């Protein structure tokens, strides 16, 4: 059995042509439509844990939402 890490899979996917990446993204997103509410909640909690770990180890920083929204609005003109 072939074992591939998420990082290896992402790297391979990013080497695909844009159209193929778009097709893959559509299929992956569609696969999430069938998840139960409890599965979706678990995924959000996993993501929150991942982001908190990044903050704890200094790999990411956090800004207040009003600052982030102001930056986005400024970029859009």
C-alpha cells in the first residue's frame, strides 16, 4: 500500500495544470457535502486546534477582525 503525506499530496496536486486543479478542487469540495453535522463540527475543531498550535509555536500571528477586514476592504479599492 502506498502511503502519501498530506504535504506530498498537496505538492503533487499543485503541479497539475490549472484546469485539473480546478476539477480536483470541485470534487473535493463536493465530497464534503455528504458529511454529517458532527463530522463537520469535528473538522472545524481540528482546524481550530491546528491554528491554535501555529499561534502557540509562533508560526502564525493573529490580528483583530476589524483590522483584517479594513485591510481586505483597502485591497479591493
